[in-house]
C-alpha cells in the first residue's frame, strides 16, 4: 500500500540543502520513494515551532520502505546534508 510522507524544512544553510537536493532523488529511489511535489513557495496555516519554508510530499511503497530510507546507513551522509541544511520534520501518513 502506497504511503505519503510530508517533509517540512526550515532552511538554515542553503548550500548544504542544495547539495542534499542533488542527491535526494537517488536516495529516495533506493527504497522505492519519489518526490510527488516540492516547493519553497508554501503557505503555512499553523506552526507549533519554527516555520518551515520548504515542504515536500514524498511517496513510498510502504511505511517500512520509508523507515528503511531514513535508517539506511549507506544514506547517512545524505541525511546529514539535509540536517545540516535546516531543521526538518518528516512524517508518514498511513495509506
């Protein structure tokens, strides 16, 4: 069952986030994931903490695939680029 994940990022280092974006699609694909939509032009209706200024909707074949993407030790350097580039929250929505 396909699931969606919402990634919200508050950018703190544009260069690092740019380096992450260059590698993100291949990292997602390794676990069957893809970007459905992404944009820095978002409308925030409510924020409990830092207001994100980039959001991406991701698709994975399952919750397990999404977790495998995030926990893959071979992708640790790529996730580190995202985390260096900003504060991120990623949530999976059940299908």
